[in-house]
C-alpha cells in the first residue's frame, strides 16, 4: 500500500473537524506515514502523531475553549499568553519531543523577524505547537531559539512539502474554505480583522493544495466561527462524515483495499 501522508490546515475552532477525520481513518485501519499541521491543525496533528485517542482529543477540545486557555497579558506586551494551552498539551501528550513521536510530524510556523515560514520537526512539541497556534493580535508571539514566531497559517496554512519525501500519496484537510460573506459580518473592527485573516490563510494554502493528491474539505465548517469552541460535537461530526467520504474515495482510487 502506498505511504499516506496527511496535512491539517489551520482554522481556529473549525480545526475540531480534524478530529472527526482522524476517527474515520483510524476505524478503517488507515495508517499514515507522516503528518504535518499548521495552527489548529498542528494541535490535532501532534495528538494524532502521538497516538492520543479520539476521545481524549475531544476532551481536550472541550477544555480548550479560547477563554479557558488564554492568559491575558499587559496590552503593551501583546494580548494573550499560551501558557494554559501549553500545559493542556503537555498533559495530553505521552511524550515531550518530536523525536519521540510514533509518526514523523512537521509543524509550520511564521517567523515574525525574518518574514519567512519555517518547519519544525524537532524539540519540545508543546512549545512549537503553541507558536504555530499564536493568532496575531490575539496571542503573543512565541520566542524560540532567539526568534519570534506567530501562527503558521499566516504564511503556510497547509504545509505539504515536508511530506513529499516520506509519502507516496498526500491528503490535505482544509477547514478554512473560501466562502462569500454578508457585508454585515464586516461592520466591526473584529469582523474586518477576522475576514482579512481568513483571506490571508486561504490564499497561502494554494501551493500546498496543488501538491496534494486529495483534498478533504468538510462541508459546513464555514458556518462556524474562528472562536466557536463551544460546538465541539457538531464540528467533530462534520469532520467525521468528510473522513468517511475520503475513505470511499481512497478505495475507489485503489489506494487502500475496499
């Protein structure tokens, strides 16, 4: 069977749909050779690569509402800290470092100082995932090795290139589809900022998507907002249905046995 690699996009709360995709793959005994993720996708990717159960992933998602995981800082020093999210990840992950993971795992981050995207696959998992999930203007940039990092989705929302050397077939999971919105949704500063961030992330997904052999785009995720972490069950089901559909497509393409 071909080696299957999978990349999970960023998407805020919509990233919970990734858990449903993971469940569909696991219950059909589909093993992946490598995993990549950006922003919310890096959180689920880390848990997947470490062998964490779907039940535990969902429990983490229920704990990790934005308001429970941020620690508000001094305005001049940024907006929020990721301390509590890091602790949740450290508690949930059975290992601390990338090198200890069951499955090779790659995380996209955006270097605020150099203006370049970077890929991490070594060092402390929770620290790197926190950097990849640090949404600009919401969370503080994360310092790593003398550099400052923000949300991986700013520059690379669907990291695929690292998978090409260890996968024969690559799946991209996009929970950040481009959809029109009503003008009433961009009448506030927050609404405009969220829409601009959305468009930025959608645009920089194209290079990665072009490399993928299959794109999973869970139908209905666009109905949920960036911070709707109170919709865990609904988003999980959306991802699960999309995952089952992807399994059928893999069987039709004879990538996996029917």
